[in-house]
C-alpha cells in the first residue's frame, strides 16, 4: 500500500457525498483554517480553495462521485489525491462519526503522511471503462434471464427447452414449449429482454473496441494474440489496467489484480487471510477466465497444468497458472512484446 507523504502549506480533506461536501482545510501546524459544509457547487468549492491555490492538496475518499472533484481540481490547477476506501480505517473508527469529523480526519491523514492512495483513473479513458463495466452487468442479467427460462420449465416438470436463444425463431419455439398462457407471457417477457440485450450489446461492444483502437491499439492487438483472450477479455484487461507504467513492479501488478494469496500473520502465527477484496475484481475475473479458455484444446497448456497438479490441487493449480499469465501479460504490455507460448510454458 502506498501512502501520500509530500508536504504542503495547506491540506484540504473533503467528505464527499452526492449532493453535499464537508470541507476541512488545515495548515502544516495542524490548525483548522476552514471547516464547513457546502452544496455540490463547483463555484462554492472554488471560493473556498481560491486563496490557497498553488499551496494546497485536496483529498477525498474513493466513492462513486469523485470524478467531478478530480476534474475540477485539474481545471483550477490544484493537486488532487484519492483515498483507498478499504484502507482508510481511521475514518470509520471511533465512538463518534459524522461528516465534520470525517473531513477533519482526511485532512489529518494527509498532513501526517498516512493517507492511503488509490489510483486516479485517467479522464480520457474513464467513461469507456464505465461503459465496459455496465456492459458486464447487462450480460450477467441476460444470463439470469436465460436461467429463468430453464428454471420455469423445471417448475412445471417439463424438459429443458433445447433452443439456441440467439436464433431468430427462438421466441416462437420457446412459447410452444409451454401451454399455460400466463407462463407463456412470463417467458415471452424474458425472451424480449434477451433479444433487446443482444441487439444493443453488439453495438456497445463495437463502440468500445473503436475507442480502444484510439486509446491503445498496440495493447489491444498484443492481447488478442494470446490464445484464449478474445475481444471482451482484451478490452477488460486494457481498461481495468489503465496505464501499465503505473506499476513499478510485477509484484505490485499481481497484487492489484488479486493474483496473489493474502496472508495474516502475527508473532509467528498464521491467522488465515485478510484483504481479499483489496484489488481489482474485474482483472481477477479476466485472468481467471482467460486461463480456462487458454487451456481449451491446448495440449501444451494442459500438460503444464498437470505438472502443477502434482504439487497442488486443481483449484490452486489454476490460480497459479492465472498468476503466471498475469505476470506474462504485465511484461508483454510493459515492453510491447508479442506473446510467446513456448517461453510462457517453459518451467
């Protein structure tokens, strides 16, 4: 974990909410200069920060509406840092907790060099990453709808419908599978939504790919050259990483991608794991999915997995293999080198 430890004449901690901000400014001596609540109006925030521009750092805890504060600080020339929500334990502890106290604690963490840093994702790629994540939620909801159709058949002791739901005549064939008109209407609703999702998602995927070709065309081609990584996995890896150069080592990258095992120790004793949710869940999914697809029909990769299974269980072997793929991709993107499977599978 990285902490912000640069010194400034003034530190501004903001407890950020969707409609209000509680702003606290302290100086190097720890004296409170400003401590007040304002609405989410950039003009009001500018009026508070204007006397200190050039001598102040602004910090907020990472939550859903930090984008505009980051962009606002960039526009007026004020340094901005983002706090890692899971590491900011000092804010959540104590008997009393409110917006006023939280904003003061954020400012004190920055002044004391204990402010845990989260990545401020680049503005140019941020909206595309959010669109890609939104696509994932829609895909998962579509899978739920398909499962609901199968479960509905089980409810009425009917065989599962052997219909490819992507086909044009799928909706008509599914309706014939059920006799009750109300059940037909239920299934028809599911099929209408699935059909709508399929039409819209194909457009969204094409649009995201065009954006990726503008943002990072080399990385897109490098990733798609790996057996098992198609368009969606390549886009996910690109947009969840952002800038590969922000990772100073492969170990930090693997930790961010949740490819390393967490371990809690004290006084020589192991107390299980902790911090399993710290990192990027989307990257963890992408690498786990990629290694399973890489194994499909790949005899060399399957033999390598069997070699790993001599020392560990299959689940652990797959995790270790995903970790190896993550490390490989880090160096590929860092040095912009083409994937070499022989080198990758070399012990």
